[in-house]
C-alpha cells in the first residue's frame, strides 16, 4: 500500500487541480483486496491531460474512474 500512496502523491503533485479519492474494498478496509479503486475528479475537461493522468496508473492493478 505504501507504494500506491507514493504513486498517488506523485501524480497529485504533477496534476494539482485534480482530486483523488480511494473507493471500493480499500476504502471499506476489507482484508485482501484484489485491486485498488481510485475516483479522480479533474478540474476541467481537458481530455489530453486526463489521458496523461490515466497513463500514470496503467497496468498497476488500480481501477480509475472519472467523475465529471
């Protein structure tokens, strides 16, 4: 989990206007979660920037959802 927190903090520092929320089994503090669910709220609808944010999480057992 420490690596995940570091990764999220790194992305947060690069994309300051975005809001990040843990959801799913991690947020419910369930034992043995299969993945990490993160809801990200962007400050605008810049899809090019949003794509860059998603690429930072790709292939890391993290499910990212977009909230408008």
